[in-house]
C-alpha cells in the first residue's frame, strides 16, 4: 500500500496545482442546487451518513454561496433501486453515491471523471480503484469508500469454548460446533439476506477457490461469469451441509439474515464468528465486545484472496451543472474530508494521500485498520466494470439464500444465477 501511495503522491507533486480540468475553482454560475443521493453507512440515527453530509455541505456552502447541495440519504437496502427509479422516470440526480455505475456509463448518462475532477484529485485515487471505476477504458465510477473482509471472532466466547481461531473450513465447522455446545446463539453468522448477500457470497467463492482460474469469485480471469462452476457448487454444498444443515448458523435462516442484523448480533455478544469489514470494529468496540480478527479460512488453509469492496460516486449529465459538480467533488475528495469519512465509519480511504496518513498513524482507530489496508492492494473486487453487474448482484441478493436452505440445491440455484448473468451480459454487449 505504501509503495503504491508513494508513487501516487509523487505524481501529484509533479503535476502541481495548476494543471486542472473543468470543475475546479470557480463554479461558473450562481443559484444552482445540486441533488445528491447517498447511501447510509451508519447503524443508527446517531451516526447516520446524513450527519456526515450535513456537516460537509454546510462547510462547502459557506464558501460557495451560489451553490446549494440537497442530499437524500437512503439505506443500502433501497438506495440503488431509488436511483434506478429516478433515472427511469427522467429525473436523475446530479450525483449518486451507490454500489454500481457501469450500467449508467454504458447508457451515456454519466460524466467521465476527467470532465469533473482536477488532475490532482484524479491522480490521488488508488490505482486499483481507479481502474475498477473504468467502463470501456474511461473512468466514470469515482471510488468513495473501500473495505476488505476478515473473519471476526468473539474472544470471550472462544475462551469459554476452549477453541482457537480457525485456519481451514474443517476447523471453522469444528469451532462452530463447540460454540453451539456452549449455547452460543449464532456460532457462525451467515448473512445471505438481500441487504449484502453478494458480498458474503463472493467471500465464500474466493475462500473455496483452489486453482488460478477460480480466484476471481464471480468471474474467470478474462471476465466471463463462472457462478455455477464445479468449485462454487462444492462451496455452497459445504455451507448447506456442514454449517447450515448442522444448525451452526443461528436461529435466522441465512437467506433472511441481513448483514446489519448479523453485525448487531455480534456487537451484542451473540455471535461467535462472522465475516466482517472495518465498520464492525467500532460497532463491537462500543458495546465492549472483545474480539479478534484473522484472515478468512480456505478449504485447506488461508483463503488465497480476500474480497475488496469499493462504493461509487457518479455524476449524471441530465441536468448539466458540470462545473458545479466538479468543484463540489474536488472538495469532497480533499484529504481532510476523505479521512473524516473513513474514520467516522471505519472504512478505508480511497485516495493515496489519506491512505498514507492512516498507514503512518499510530493512533488506535487508524492502527486497527492497518490489517485491512494491507489487504486492499491484492484483494479481488466485484466485476463492477461489467454493465451486467448491477442486475447480477440484485439476482444474487434475492436468490442465493435458497442454495443453503434445507433441501435446497446449490447446483440448481447457481445454475439459474449463471443463466441470468449470461443473459444479462449478452444483452449489455
């Protein structure tokens, strides 16, 4: 991470402040209102993303009296669909901070990042994330927040059960059995509900990969969907038979358990293990849960790759306002604001300058994120550059829980998802 960010900073220094494109500096007009739809990263009203945006917008508007920013914040359950409906109705927002951008880019609805951002801002993004934001070799998706995944475990519950953190699937199942025997409500929480099932699914697909061509989760090395590969069917068959079927995943069926509910149960001391991202550090710590973090186990040892996730900011062309949008985004992606957001919600910075500050920091909140920062450069991201990904992700969210249900058929469910993905891919090509 430091090697990559050092290079980024060198580029920024060389370019200096004078080389900028449209959107930096003067907004060019007055009395403009920009509409931004954003996702909520908080877990309660007390730390809703609305508070973050309210403070940032107040700061920006105090320096730009001719521009107003109208922010609407929705839960991750609703935000992507909300933006989709707005666009379909011909009322696209000026800005959307959501989970996928490629569909809108392919439809010609988005500004390229280069039309909006200063060269300094563009050069500061971590290169892996900038590349993931490209459709047809042009960046439209602007990374907003990033994370990787590790296995969280409750140290107190593990000590009572006399077990150690697992390094293989067999050890994970054995630990879950020991936790169940001690009365733990959720020995291993498996959130395959519609909120974020695509994330839990990909983590398991990566965990089950054994060959070079299996390491990308949903796709192979050339970007073709391989959801129903033999390896993936084996992975979900193991989950159905060795975890869910043995009552090791708790009282809520995985297909109905959402990520936010699983995190809340972990913070309440009811979960022995689960896959988690950095925001769980704060959530569990605030409730006094003593926890540890280890890499996700694989079939026979540590998983060959971890999952990386980036959420995306995008700017719609429908209403114009390119200069005002660009000026606001340059403000949003200042080092201070990126760090403020990352620290507030326990996420990884998407810029090199903010990542370097966090990597070099010895302060407890930043230091806790170092294991996640170290994983980010080699993690695997969703195939977000595929225009079909939004619909494929939605299909996974709605259907993958059926693969591990009692009597469910992983082969059948994954085959249906593969067919849907292939059809979506063909229709977008």
